[in-house]
């Protein structure tokens, strides 16, 4: 899910939409994720919902996007997700089956304490075919897992910047998300981070109880096959 979600969000065509809207890539990302909360959301609220981005960095992107309308930016970004799905996932094996299984998981997912997931799930669905639906569902599942990790990390006593430092990209991601140094030492945070990841898997995993064990294995296989499709070099 993470690989599929990263592929469409970093696609050059997706980022081109930011230029069409006369926005920076950063404003497009921040308002694209947070804009599902509505144009009237305050930047402090958006920062709290996203969690991992420094509040000042969220405010900068959010205020820049106000000239377009954050809700419109969010709809545009989801439309890019759908466009990418139709262009890149159409040849993935058994895609309709992947969509049918993933739709049941998304419908069953608990949205309490996950405002971005809840708001994104409630957004009008962009036009598109089965590839578009698959990409949008992967995005929703990824947003749900991100929300679960945020809840779990806070329950384990990790601040947002501590969670980032303890994560796989560490200081590089902290810089990208606008957190200024000095950063906390990584080693003392790792045990809590590993536990938070396990809790997040448990929280997000509850939605997959909507599927049988066989269906869960099938969904994993189909998601892996979809990833293999996008890894293939273009001909």
C-alpha cells in the first residue's frame, strides 16, 4: 500500500497539477492531504491531524493554498491519484478482485481518532475506471495506517518528531517535514517505536477482519502483483 501510494503522489504528472494550480509542490501536498478537512480548517487543526509535519511547515503550505481553496486542492490531488491508477494499474492482474476486497476493508475500517482518513473516505470519488478505484483504495488504506501509527506513537509517549527520528528515514525525514534541529537521540526511542509499529498494525489490522483468512492472503498477493506491475520498465 505504501509503495502504491508513494508512486502516484511522486509521479511527475501529479506534481504538474501543482504548477497548473500555481502552487508549490509543498503547498499541494499539505493542502492535498489536509484539504479533505475543508477550507475552514485552521492550520493548527491540519497540523494536528497530519501529525508528523512541523506546525510552521503546515501553516506555510496551508496559507499558500488558500488562494486556490484547500478543498479544491484536495479534490485535485485525489483526481491525480485516480488518473495515475487508470494509467499505471490497468494491466495489473485480477484488478477488479483487488478492488472488491479492498473496498470491504476500507468500509470496515474504524475512523475514530483518524480525521484525515475519515474525511478522505467521505470525499466524492473522482471519475475513473477500475485502476482509479484501486489507486484510491490503496491511498485510503495507507492514510488509515498512517493515522493508526500516529495514535499508537502518542500512546507510547513519542512526540511527532521523536516518531520520525526513530523511523526508517530518521533525520532526513525530519528535515523534509520542517522540524528544526537539534534532534533527539535515536537509540533511546527505538524500543517505543517498535512497540508503536506493532500497535499500529493491530489497530489498522482490525479492518481486515472483514475478510476471511484466505481473502486476506489473496489481497496481499494482489497488492504485491500491482506493485510488480508498476515496477516493470516502460516499453
